[in-house]
């Protein structure tokens, strides 16, 4: 079965430090890739997405991610985090081949905690 | 353009009662998806509906759960005879279409947090 792995369940960092949240997925066939952020007791907000084209994707709030097909990874990065970035981050994959190309498969999430 | 609207935001039910969760998709979106988020888990796909049709319910538990998306009105996720294990956040998403390109993005609602006591 296709799966998405977020290697770190929790990532604590200090304010203004860089951060990388890791995401790997199980298959290298055609994929669409997403990162969502969830603030406490809120819904999911799309940070960025990769559909095609440039492998470096820029999103909102200064986040970016790089699609690496050979390593089946889509790691999320930010060069300098703020307290307000404290939230849960979910990586999601949609496999574009096969009959279920509408279905998002999510990782378990990474809780980013930014400390002063 | 209002986003995906879910209500109620919070729902408390006693064991054995029924829970009804509502989702109004974004304007112009005819595809609705329901996902469930159990504590400390990612979201898991439950069901995909288009107007008056269930397209894929492979993620729905076999018993007690049902979903509909009528011609008029919101999509409804219905859980009969709730048990404590049904306690979770239920998210609805909508999209204008499926497949690749600009139709790929699904927009999520704020979720309904169901607590079964």
C-alpha cells in the first residue's frame, strides 16, 4: 500500500533558527505533493504544493519544499522560524495514476514548536 | 467566496446516539471528500462523493457510518450508535474536479470535533 512517512513526530527549535521537516513517500510513480499546516483546533491550510515543473516550490509564510524524485522525498524548509509557526505540519501525497487519483494520503504529522 | 463550511464545530454525543456532521463545499465545487483524524494520527480518507453519488467509500467503516451529498443542500456524514472510538476530528474537503492541474487542490473545512462520552 502507498504510504507517507514523516520521520519526526516533534521538532523543537528556537526562534529565528532554520528548520527542515522531512517527508518521504513510498512510490516514485507520478505524484502530486502537498504540505498542510494545522494550528490548534483549526482546519488544514495549504502551505504549498508540487504538481509539475520546478522541483523547488515556494509557499506561504516563507516556507519552501523540494521534490526529490530519486529519494521519493518532499522536505519542507524555512530559513528562519517565528513563534507563530508553532503548529502541526502534514505532508500529503496524491498518486496521479490508478483509479484513486483524487485521494490524499497523509503522514502522521510533525509538531513544530518554536521557542523564544 | 466562502470556504468549505462545516458544522457543528464541536459535537458531544453519548454512546448509542447518532451524530450528523454537515459540510457545505466551496461555491462551484461539486466534489466532496471526508477525512477522519484520530488522536495523534494523520488524516485518513473515508469517502468521496459527487452530487447524489458515492464514488468511493473504501475508507468508511462497514457499519454505522454513511454519507450523502444530495442534489440540494450540504453533504452529511452520519454515524449511528456512536461509540467512544468514534471520537475524532472529521474534516470535509471539496474540489472543483479531480485529476491533475488546477483541479487537484482540495480545500479543507475547519472540521467537526466529535466527542463521545
